[in-house]
C-alpha cells in the first residue's frame, strides 16, 4: 500500500535519497518500504505549484472550499485500520490514542469547514461615501484575504492532529491558502497515507493540484528551503524550541520576512493554592500524575512544574504523587532522539545542587522506554539555574516548594511565556487566585481552574498559544476556530465599481456574516 | 511655554544632552529653547513606569479608558494656535494643513474612544461545558487582552496625526497598553506641547502616571534602547525603510522577540487603463500632479509610479502632467535630511540610462525647497534597475510606458509590497481591471478606483498597511479602528469560577459586544 513517494501537487514522485521509518518499540527500522527524501528542487516545485494554485483556490466559492475540507476528513476516516496500525507502529502510541486522535483530526477539518461557511472570518466592513462632506468621504470596503502559500511542519507527537492534515493545515486551507507540508521523519508512512487522502479529496472536489504537497526528508535543508522559498507567505510549526527558533531566523532573514507561528516549549505551571492543597492534596497528587504520564508525557501542555506553599499539606501531595509515579510503567517514547533528550533532561535536572529527586517510575524493559521522574526544588532556588525551567519532554516534573504566597506569586511572575497555567483553587483560595490571575494573563495563553493542562479542546474559545517562548507569536492560537485568523490579512477597496468588487463586498451581500456597516455591526 | 524637557511618567525631566529644533524654511536653528536628549537610563525609567502602569491601566473600566482618550483630544484642541504655529515652524507645513491634521488627530482619539466603548475588540467567545460528553467538555471563555507597554516612534511627516498622540499611540492606549513615545527630532516643540496635553489628560482622568512617557534624542541609541527594553511588548513605527528594518532586527534579536508594526516604504502605483486614458488623460494628468505635489509630496501614499499602455493617449497624459508640474512652485521640505535624500533620489533616477527626465517644477528660492520632477521609463526597462522603484520621498514620480496590457500586468505583478494601488478605470476597462485586481490584492493594502492614493480616511474599513516592504506586518492596519487589533492577544479561561473570571466573560455580560457563544454569534 505504501510507496514511499513524495506528493507534489497531486502527483507522486520518487527520489533516490531514501530513508526508513523506525519502530520505537523495537528500536529497529520498519523494513516494508523506504521513503523518498525531497531535494531542494522538489521543494521548489511544490512551492511553485502552491503559488499557481493560490489564485484559483482562494477564489473558489466558499462552499466548495468547505466541501474539500470535509472530503479530507472522510478520506482519512476511509483509511480505516491501516492508518491506525501504521501510526501506532511508527509512534509507539496505543491504538486507542491514535483512534481518538483520528476523530479529533476529522473533527478539526469539519470545524474549519463550518468556519469557512460561517464567513465572519472575512471581517467585512463597509463605510459608505459621503460626497457632501468636506473633503468628500470615499466609499471604503474591507475584507480579509488569505496570505498566500503556507508551509506546515508536522509534529512528531500528534501524528494525525498536528501533522499532515492537522490543525495548521486545516486552518490554512480554510483561510484559502495552499499548503506545502514538511512531513515529520518519525511517521513517514502515516504521513503518506494522509497525504494520499488529501490528494484524493482535492481531486474529487475539483481543487487545483497545487493546493497540497508533501515533502519529506531527514536533512534540515528540506525545511530550511521551504521556509526560505519566496512563494511561501507564512509558516506553521510545532516542535522543539531549537527547531522553531532556527525557522524564525530564516523567516526573519528573508528579503521579504514572513509570519511564523511556531509552537515551541512550555513547562505549564500548576499552582496549588493552600486551601485546595489542604482539602484534596492527596487526590490532586494522583490526578497530577495521571495528567503527567498521559501519552508518555509527550504533550506540549504537559504539567512540568507544580508550585505550592511548603508544609505538611505539600508533603502529602508529594507523597501521593510519588506513590502514583512509582507505579508508572515506563512507556515507549516517540523516537530514539526524544527518548535520549528525555534522559539528558532528567540527568541535568538531577545534577542541579538545588534539585531533590523525589522518586522514579518503573524501569524500562525495552528500547526507548522513558522512566517517569519527579523532582523538587525550593522556591527561592527555582530561578537560580535555567535548567530547572527547561521543558523536559516526557514524564518528568518539578515540584516547587515556595516559602509563602508572596514568593509563589513573585516566582510565577518571573516565568517565561507558557501555553497554559493551572490553578487548583477552592472557594477560600479566591483572593489568592485573584492576585495570581493578572500575573498569569501576562504569561500564558490558557488558564485552567481545577483541571489539568493536558487535553486541548478543539472549539471556538480555545487558545493554544502564549507568550514567547511558548510560541513565536502570542497574537494567535494554533487550536480552535480562531486559528484561521493566522493566515489572513486585510485589504480595503476604495470607490471600487460594483462590477469589480469581490461579491461579498457589494451592498446587500452581507447576510449573516456579521459585517460592520458604517460603524454599526449588522 | 516650552521647557525642552522629557516627560517620564507624568514628570518633566531635564537632561544635559541638548539639541535644537530647526526651522526648515530658514535652515536655521529655532533658538527659543533647546531640548533634552534622553539617556538610556531615562528610557529605562519610562519603560519601568509603563510596566508598572500596565496592570492598573489595563484593568480600568473601559468607560474610564475612553474618557482618557477623549480628554487627550480636548487638551490638544485647547493648545490652540500655539500648537499650530510651532508645528508649522518646525515642519515648514502650512497652517491649513496643520489645522486639518489637528482635527484628524483629535478625531482619531475620539474614534478609538468609541471603539473602546464598543467592546467588540475583546472578541469574547464562550463554549459552555458538557460534562456528559465523553471525554467531558470543559467550559472555555476567551477574550483579547492588551500585549503590554508599547513603544511608538513619531513620524516626521505627520507631526500630529502620526506622532506623539497619533494613530499608533491612540490605538495602543485604546487596547489598554501604556505607551512610551520616541519623539521625532524634527518637531521637538510640537512633541512637547502634545506630551503636555496627554500628561494633563492622564492626570485629570485619574490614569496611572506611567501610562505615557515621551523620550527625545538625536542619537539612534534612544530608539534602539527603547525597542530592546524587555518591558516593551510591541512597537509602532512610521518612517524610512532603513530605519524600520533596523528596528525590526532589534525586535527579532531580543531574548523574547516582539511584534513590530513598521510602516516604511511605498511607491503606490497608479494604473491608468486604456479607456480611462483615452477619455480623460488630460484631466488625469493635472489631477495626478495635484495628488503628487500635496504636502511637498511627503506622504507615505504619494503616487510615485504611473503605469499605462504607451501611445498618443499616454503622451497626452504626460503632456498635461508635465504642464501642471512645470508650474509647481518648490516647497519647503520637512528637514534638511529629507531634502537631501530627495535630491539624491532624483539624481539617481535621472542617472539611469533607462530613465527619461520629462520635466521639472520651478527652482527653489530658499533652503530645503524641493523641486518637483517627473520621469519616464519603458515598461520593459522598469525592473532592470532597482533604483527605478525606490521611493523618492517628495514631489517625484515615474511614468512607465508599457507596450501592452500584458506587459503592464506582468510588471505590476513583480512590484514589491505597497500601501496602495490606484486604478483609473472606465466601464469599458472593467475586463482589464478584473485581471489586475487579484494581482493588486497580493501586492497592496488598499486599492483605489478613480481617485488618488493621498488622503487616508480614518474610518472602520480603512487599511493603511500592506505586504513587505510597505510594512513589516501585512496582517494589520495603522489607520482606522481596526488598528486596535495590533496590540491585543487572546487568552482563554477554562472552568474558571465565576468569581475569578474577568467580568466581561461571565454569563449574561455580553450585551452588544457581538460575543460568540457556543459557536453562535450573539
């Protein structure tokens, strides 16, 4: 079924540069097929096709664009067990997780199809002329248009929902932007299956061929060439801080710099306020580890830092968390590289003179199995060494013993930007919570009360984003319907004859799209 | 009346580093007062005060924020003739222009006051919980919050409307961001008068002192220190491409990069389609020169490039334009530096082997008087030398003689990003216009039909922006009510107790702010 080929504008393409998929559970190559690595010429061809597709794709009726997104969802579902099996084999993730992620991926595509039809993302505004005014007031009409071809980098930890047909691709296609995906080398077979689904959906719904391409490769140059290509007008990326910052530099150094939405790094502080800690510290300890250990800890929103005021209540939390963590079996991580980075991260934390190792989970019994770990540090020492705050991608977290609420709040105020912060807060903690909220609003994209940061709901009010270095651009979200805004920009038409205006800007064509007409919202 | 002092968080502050204002009409220093240049410590103090003001300012009731903006407008108007006289003396612009600009400045402030009250900029979204769903669906509530302290660079060519209390300042304050202005050295007295007005408005409406500061200086280090300051979270700039790109590099190189909205450079192509050219080429020639010569050509939207199909009709247009331009008196330019750059720009254009000098305006009779100039070039030669497309800031324009519509459209498609494009288009030209529009949408922020690019209406549907290098960030506008969006980012609250939620996110608090509740728009 797999052919190991690239997808350039609807055509499969071979390459002499080959690489193998890896099974992280065995540590061995998956031998059934090898995969084509893209050359810079392949990247250029994909970008040229995306540019050629921009005008026809972006001007299709919105209904047709929505049907394309829905057809992708249907084609992905039609891949059936083959997709689940391949994704599990390439990632070490269990079938239930991949099945759930497939549902989320299809749901995202349908959410963006509905968003395309909704039409409010066009943000239509009309200011009618007033020729009698001195000076005469012109007629002005504004709408959002797509930026142009978008480069998307698949993430290793969501082989479906944040990879080839994931949130970045869905939101860019919804905005009217052709997409060139740089597939993640960790799941090339999964990527090929999904790329085939997109390609079939594009053909069956009459899309221009260049609306989608997939380039793979193990060399950094594939991704670098993609971001540097003058036809690419925006970038979506989910991955490491080093990877994101490298792409940010390329995007900024282009003769014409472009927006880059890189979702990079976070430790997602969980703050347990005193009354909540006293009332339910033991239960919180167990629930915390359940969130921490989910998916081998390989979530952007994994709770890597817990802050609370020191004392017997915190001891009880740590005891409960430690007990839960000690019982955690080692889990196969996504790749050998991620497992190695996890081991190094834990070793660096453990080597800090300020850090106490609380406990570890069960030892691994096979390759690439990450052993859970819990550490603690005093609040006054947390900021002494940056290593205490580096994201350790996997089941590892640091409990911060703060002297009092003042120290806790001051410490939180000095954290770098984060995707999330979580408050465990009882009614009697609300005054302390009210002090924390303004600090957290400056620091994170999403604030959770009495829950856990893992689990990112795909809806209209979700923000998966946050100040640097959580993301490269805090003005947006990469999950949820608002993600479409990332790939749009405004254009204004002044005194334009009706015949030349885009139809949505003509008088009377703004039904149910929330237009702002002469300052008033319809 | 003028003291030549800085304004740091409501306090005037002196400095031993002094500079003089200049009267461009005489070329001499204005001797009544010298002005303080800020040290890096002054910049740091202003930024620290802005950071301290952020929490109290951003959480004020919106009504109070709106009243502050209105009070600034009233205080500026109360400066009366003293402001107009000083601005005219420092810029060489005539009183009618400065009086009009004062009205525009006050109008902008009031527009943003109304926008603050309108409240839709908060983009409230609520997705209610569904505990019965598997997995349970959380309650999510989203709003936009201000980014933090904003640095604004005053522009030389709009000493009121794009300087200390101009569009960038008004939109940042409206968003809830304290502002530190780097005043332009070309109008320090004007800047001081306006800073005094803002400071009085802040005091009378009970704003935190750090909500506004003004730092001046002739050294580049003042602005560089401002953009590099870790407390600054966004930058608004209007000026040269070299200046904007220097600030972009600083913003990108910070440990935590920040958004920068730099409005830099454009030649604003005017495209005269064949039927319009045949029907009214002579009238268009005269009207074109009126737009070109307005304000000594010192507008971001000045029409620096005219494209049309070559032939007798274009000859007639050029004849009419040449006649009008020959009669243009030389006008005093804003600064000696701008006049020198204008002379150099014309000389470089004239030195190109591809360029023909059509005519010049009257010679200057005093210092810093710019002599109007009109050039022409063949369409096939336009892209041969980048100098043909460099913005020459002043009364200078290049007419491009295209062989046919295909060459014209291909040429337009290769232009860099622009603030505006203008079509002169008759009904019979609509098919050609329809071919051009998709090309122009990719290239510019505003497309004008049968008018001229100068004159930027302050309204809801205006886009003053465009692809690079017109601006550093095409996703926004610096004029009009949508400019507030530049200084906002989304935050989501998950399962937050009502007592801790920002009031606007509680159930039932979304009257008339266009909230999106469970996917439906209220």
